[in-house]
């Protein structure tokens, strides 16, 4: 069933004027925003929830109104067209999978302003917001190699796409920097929404000796994390801090600060400063980073390496690859 929830507070002010009675006027919102979530929808503990959190904060702090749609069947254009027929200052398409539908809709509504998150569009009325996933993933790979006792670690991707390949590329490069002899297993599920499949892939990697797994795969990745926990294997979460998904397994998470990034963009909208065509956010811009490191304790050498690596990525001394070498 399609879920449509309008969130916002409508304040009615009663005005008294002598004996003429009461008049009511509607308080204006600073902005109206619509968003189409990616196919896994709310409750993913990851990308969708982070973007939604940013809009809730904007509602509470900036007096905006927002509405959202989910498209579990993949009917993106239908929902984007529906949003576009309403009076929104900005419509957000979340995730690279919505790009084609967003660009088609943007062509049909040339006066509407759109944002594509996790993809780059050349359309005049689409602003692109991307994250340097490879930079944060490089740190995850470094940590995984420092943590692994077997010398074998695993990566699980949702689908084979440039965005997900950035996660793997950074993860590989960071691990190989920390331990040139590290063995890295890699599997792509072809699905972001199948937790059982994630469990199966994780189980297979564990059987091959992996003792640290990094899934970038939505609900599929959640299944992998839970399977790893049941087998006493360390993992890293993705997009948001997933420690509470599996408190005996998730060492840290490669956090995309999409909540803050969405909030900041909406704030610019309310201040009439939304002028950039592309936002590309990495470690230097606080667009990505690591959640708190738990469960393990690095020695002084490992801690120093992690700190030095982060500084070198920000300074440009380390050029993190975006494709698997």
C-alpha cells in the first residue's frame, strides 16, 4: 500500500478585533519539500532513515512542510509525477536508482526544482548531491585489515553500480594499504532488499575464512550483519551507525551524514541560497566519516595509522580510488 504522510505543523492564529469576531490566518511555511525514498523505504536503518531524519529536523527547526513517497515496486516516475503536480519548492529523489525517472519527470516539469541524491544529472533543473563513499570506506578497509586475524575480509555489495563500486574500491585500497597480503572476498547480491540472501552470502564468506565483513547492501546487508553476529564475526555498518542492529558484531559504520546534508540543503533553500549544481561531500566536508569504534581496541600503532590516514585523505596526500583497481 502506498504510504502518504504529510508532516508539518499548521498554526492558526486567532485575531480579535473589537466586536467583529475572530479571523484566522494560516502561518506561512518557510519551504515545502517532497521526497521520493529509495526502494527499500523507511525503516532501513540506513540511507532512507537518514534523509528522513534530516527533513524532520528541518520541519522542527526551520518551519518547513514535507511529504514523502515510497516506491517498493520500483514505480518511481508515478510518484515523482504525483509530487510534481503539487506546490513544492523542492523535490528530492533519493538514490541512484531513481535517476532515470527523475530526469524524465524533470523534463515534464521544467519549472520545478529537483535534487538527485547519490547520482549526477546534467538536467538544468536537477541539483546533484553525491558522497565520497570511497573515502570513508578506505578507513573501514584500514580498520578491517588491522582487526582481521585470519587475513581474510569480505565485501558485499547490493547491486553492481558505480556508487556501490566506490564503496568496494575504497575498502580494498584501505585494506591493502594496511596489509598488502590481505585477501578480500567480494560478492554482489543483485538486491538491496533481501535479508535472507545477505545471510547466505555472509555465511559463504565466513566459511571461506572471512572474519570481518563490510556490506553496502541495504536490507541485504542487514541480513549479512545478523548472520555475522551469530557466527562471532566482526562487521562494519553503512550510511548510518548500525551498531544497534548487531551490538556484538558492528565495530563501526561508514556514516554518510545525509541527515545533516539534507538539513543544510533545505536551510539554504529557506535562505534563497540554493545555487550550486553539484554537492560532492567527503571527509573534508563532513559528508562521510566513521561512527564510534566499539568492540575492539586498536593498539597505539593502529590508532596512529587510522588518524594519519584520515588526515592524508583530507589533505589529498592519499588519493582514494573510485573504481576497483
